[in-house]
């Protein structure tokens, strides 16, 4: 009986699935869809994808051979003004001289309910834009007309790709709910693609075989004397096409949370990577199937491996700079500083050289590969064991599966007895083993000269510290006057330098004052701003009229003032993906408070020590009174850059207790 019930349920679900797919057709928007005020399963949703269907077909073109067509049609419901951004849609495309895709938008209509009737507004030409993103990509964009709260928008687009080897990723989730998403691929038997799925929920899928045929027209010309004749013939080629369809129903929105590396790493999606091609009457060609073959393929590219072996452009200059430099540390820092000072990053990423190392060196600018492959070559010249490391940046996503597109960046690594020293010369404030934050994305792939490779950890182990020393006094009216000294190391120092350099000092101080409860800063001094191997130090005096509360003749003050953590960043009941702090850290505070004359302590927060399991982190809070002053010592340390979702509840509770302690008030009473 149980089997019968399960079988009946599966048949019912299959029927519902088919009905759902059939109900959606562009141009068939219902009054019920327009009348809907909130999403039935997510009342906070600003918009929802009611229906999205994509098809990718590899088809034969008489003039171009096999090419790829991608057709996508979408219907979106706008619930709130905050959802108006969904009325603007953009599709990127390759736009290089040797490789151009084409994108076409059609059937773009906005639907509104006016006096009980459906009103249509079609997209006009002034709502379509073609933009240049960079030298490699363009973007076709539309902005839908007459969009209001309650509108439904529809559109279709087609991408024609001249390659038969590229299938774009398909996302079944996004930042708004997805009621129905369907994605199908139609792949001739001559191609084998590796299919990769990621996320925490997965669509249903099924596969079927379809008979297909190609009719190829051949043209032949023959000459007899002065007469030329043309004859045409046709050949028919039968083959089997594999259709794979994925269907997702009622997939929830991916909500942004604090300390997430890249939310796209965790949404439900499917990707395809070409593994093999076998055309009729030709030999089989295999592509990357594992990480070793992926990196070997990349290393053999003309704009990667051979660039490392180019000589005759830096040797004379480097020979002079390295004179007297004997230790690996001296050589690394000398070469890193030289490249940072002489070759500027042009903003383009990639593991393939753009200008080439020689041209980049001469013109003093280049992309990531130009700079860091040049850096690697210089490190090798100095006698160090240096190799490139392929990386996927945070914005590119985590490299989960072996494929050439998994990486979009390259750095250098020097192998020493103590381990690898990781280096990136594209960031002017980066130091050995202190990489730009964009690079801190779990792991990279080191490639040696002999073609072997190994996975290496990119995440920092050493805590970056912030040490704050603060002395302040409180007067009888609750005004606070004091001095602060803040010393930052490693990643905290790099971020501080970047913040300092991005704006003028006056603007920097104004931001600092506003962030710190409208204090007034004076006697501001920076130390080691340019010496990137030393900690940054900031000292300043401050006054504040909003740092204490005076109620009924008593003074209430949070002892850490504007350094108090007063909000828990972890609010979700359940978290499905890791917490990413980027790097371990240690925040220490030594604070001295002068009690105003005529006042005494009525209440002090009690000392506290909080330890998480597995040495994940600790919080220590000590306070003691001595005459007319109070001494505080506070330390907050997180030892892991990435915390698994399984430890989320513990981390959330830790922050809750820490914040409760930091926000406890000292109460001073008159005597």
C-alpha cells in the first residue's frame, strides 16, 4: 500500500510539473498574477521570477559549422519599489576582434492592471542599450517601460556564439524567489561535457535522446575551355542529440548575510565544461578532466608558460638592486617593492598575459598575469624556487570543479623550508603573505616547471591585530575628553593604508569622526604610513558630547566608547553556508578612565572570559577600579578565517554574550 501511495504521489508531481511548464507562455500574463500583492511564500520579496526558461542548442550552420544558440525567456513580478532594479536586465557577450557573440532582445513587454483590464507597454528602441564593459566584453541592456508596483514584465533574448564549446552557467536561484526555472541543453553526440551542480538545493533533471540530421550543401565548379559550370550536391548526416532538462520549482531567495565570501558560491546552479570532441571520420580530442590536466593546458598557453621564460628585459636593473641581498626575505621584499613601484596594474584580471611581460615592463603597466608572471620570473632569476599559483578571486567564485574557467587570476609563490610565501605585486600595500582581499578565496593551484601542480591554502593563519590604547576623562556634565593610539598589523594595516590613500586626510578624519559618534578629532598623527613592513599607527585627541548619558545626576557610560561592538552581525536562526572573516584577527583594548571629581563608582561590569570550542575564538573582559581611575583590558580573538556552518550557532551565541558585555554601562554617582 505504501508503494502505491508513493507511486501515485510521483505521478501527481510529474503531472503538476508538466502543467506548470505548459501554463507559462510569453504574452499570456493573467489577471491573477497582476493582482498578487505579495509573494505567497516570501512576504518580504521585492520581486519574484514567475517563470524562466532557457535552452542551449549546438547546431550546424552551413557557413560557420557548429555554433551555439542560447534562448532565454523570463517573466518577473514586481511587488515593491525596491524591486524596480529588476526592470533593468543586462546580458554580457564576448566582444573581441577574433571572437564576437551577438545578443538580441525581443518580446519585451510590461503589463499593468488598469481599471480591471490588462494594459501592455512594449519596449521601444530608446530602452535598449549596447555598452562596452572592457576590451573583452560588451553588454546588451534593456530598461522596461511603465514599471510600477504590481507590474509584470516579460522579455526574451538570444545569444549566438560562434563557438561550439561554450555553454553558459544557469542559476536556479537569485536574490528573489524563483517560482519556476527550466533549463535544457541539446548536445550532438560528437560532444561530451562534464556537468557540475552546486548549491544546497537541486533541481530535478531528466535526459532523452533525439534523432537529428544535417543536410550539407556542397558546391563544385568545373571549367571546360572558356565555359565554367557550377554543380550542387547535398549530403545528409544523421546523428543523435542528447537533451537534458532541469526543472526547479519554488526555490527560495538567496538572502545576503554578514561575512559571506560570495553568495553566488552557494546558490543552486549548473555548469558545463567541455571534456571531449569526436567528429565523424576524425580523431578524438580530449580536454581538461582533472586539475593536473587543467593546469598543464594553461601552462602550455603561449601567454602563460613561455612568458615565464622570457629574458633580456629586467636582468641589468635587478642585478644592481640585489647586490648585497643574501637571504630569501631580503630578495623577496626587494623584488616585490621594485615591481610594485615600477609596474602599475591596469585593472584587468586574468591568468593570461595581455601585453606580455616585456611590453608591460617597458610601458610600466599591465594586467594581473603581466605583473605576477614577471614577478615570478624575477624571483627565479634571484635564485629562489618561485612558481605561479592559479587563483579564482572572490568575485569569480570558488574553484570547485576542474576546468580552465575556474581560475581568473595568478600570483607568485616562493617555496621555502618553512612553507610557501605568497606574493602579489599588483597591490601597492600588499606584503609577503599578506595578499589583496580579492585573492583570499580558499585555495589556489601551484604549477611547477615540470608541469606538476598542487593545491595550496590561500587563507591566512596568523591573526592580524588591532591594538588600541585609550585614555579619557569624563566631566560632571558627561563630556568626554581623551587620547587614542591605534596600531594595526598585517591585513588590518593593509586595509588601513588603503583607506588612508583613497581620500584626502581631511575627508578621512571627517569619516572617522562621523563613524565614532560625532566626536571631534585634533592632533592627528600617522606613523609608518608608507613603510608597509611596519604596523600602521594612528594617534589623536578627541572630545565627545554624545558618549555618555546623564540621568538623575548619574553618569552612564559604555567603557569602550566608540569602539563598542553593539550589534550582532549574526541574526539568522539557521545558516547554510560558512562565515568568512577573510583572515584571523585579534582586537585588544587597554583603556584608562578618569572619574570626574565628586563622583564615585556605583556599578561596574563584572569581568568575563568566553571561550569557543576547538579554539575558534576567545573574549576576555577585565575591569578594575584604582582610586579615581578605572583600568580596562579587553581582547577579542577569532582564530579561523572561515567558520563552518555547523559552528554557526556557537559563533552567534559567542557574539551575543560578547556584545552584551561590551554594552554594559559603568554607572557613576555623586558623592
